[in-house]
């Protein structure tokens, strides 16, 4: 069975360059039912599962629009699915498409089909496939990814907003912060940005992709299951390394570099420096620590209970 459907000639031209969407049949694999997902979660190591709270009730008002790490130790797959259906969380099961054989077969097939449809010159390096299981109230705030992203939406209804890639929507300093690991999603957002967004209502059975760095955000309308492919390309790796150099120049040396206005020679040079800096671990100076603020608790409202004293994640 072919997994990708409705691929057009226009998709081939747009792939990697424009916001685009095609159909898929991932739901027909049987790997994304509640039972299959619960079994998959039970097999997956804790350190590759993130459970994040997206608190909606007033008690946690101060945390609105933040995603907070939840301690889910002790909860089995079934409980995690129930929590996603009833609560205010999203679960990111990292690398499961690479690590569990049944899922890996599917990821490999998607690669083969993309290669066949988009052409062999479209490189996808270090591709990681994760599964997102998220509550009806969940949302992913406005952000940009250092990787290329394909969102394969499988079950439920979610609305994706993708924004233009300009200095207004994503200033260089904000993307530099991302490649330096300073922040995950605090790219400045204004509600009026939505007027310029491409908005896609995903009902399950669509893959949406956008060009590298395009800011985006996602709002759930119901309980959702999606698969996210993240990978780098020669081009994205080149840009990320160059903008890391710019980020350090801006932060440590008070410069005001611009990637957009740089010459190709300057870009090549900065990208080379960035690769060296990364090997030296220059970005680690900017990392922030992940503090656990909630514990998953089936007896609590929304399955979440605040911990008395936040602690560093070590599971
Ligand atoms: Fe993203």
C-alpha cells in the first residue's frame, strides 16, 4: 500500500520551498489506534518521552502559553492516553519512528516514497520521527524549528498556522537564539500576524510541510495524534551554522549581523566557523535548564498536580 496520496506536479515543485500539503494513509497501518499507542508507550524509554502541560484552568493562569514539563513516572501507556484525552497536556514520543521496528518500517517507506516523488536531490539527513499525542485544549505556541519539519496529521482536528519567513515574523536574533538553544518557543508573536498566515485545518490524513525556519503554531480542536518528521538538509545545516556564528557575534561581541544581507562568501565563512563553534560546544553556555513543575496524577483535575518545589528533570 502506498502511504502518500494526492501528490501533484505542483507538490514536486513546491517541496521544501513552499507551504504545501498532501494526503497520506498512516491511519490505515493500525499503528496509531489507542491500543497500539498505549503498547508503544509502554515499550518506549522514559527519557525519550516528554509530557508537557498546557494549563488552561485559572489556577495556573500564570503559566498560560508556557509548556511545562510533567513528571509522568508510574503512568502506563493507557493512563497517558487517557490523560491526553481528558487533560491539558501533549505527549511527544521522540524517535519512536526510528526505534520501534513496526514504526521504522513506516518511516522508511515514507522516505522511499518521498524520494520517488520529490526527487533524489532532496536530502533528508538525520531524520527523526516522533509521535505527538495531544489534548483537545493543547496548542503549540508560535515558534520556529532549526530542523525541516513535516507534520503528518493522523487523528483528530487541529489547525496549523504558518507565517512568512521575514524579519517581521522572525528576526535574525530570534532564530539565533533557537540555534544557540537559548529558548524553545519565545519567538515574539503578535495576534495580527495571523492575517498573514496560511491556515490549514487538518482532519487526519494530511501531511503539511513548510520551508526551513518558517514560524508556525498549532491549535488543537480535538484530541489529536500526529507524527512529526524532523530532519536537516545540506541547506538548513549551512544556515543554522552560519546563524549560530551571528548569534555569538551579537551576544558576545555586540555586533548586529544580518543573514539576509550577507554575501555568499560571508555566509560560507560564518557557516564554517559555526560548525567549529558547535564542535567546541559554544552553544552550551546558553542552554536553560528544564524544571519539572507538574506531576501526572489520574485523581487530579486534568490529570495534573503541581509539585511543591520544582526540580530538575532526571528521568
Ligand atoms: Fe515546529
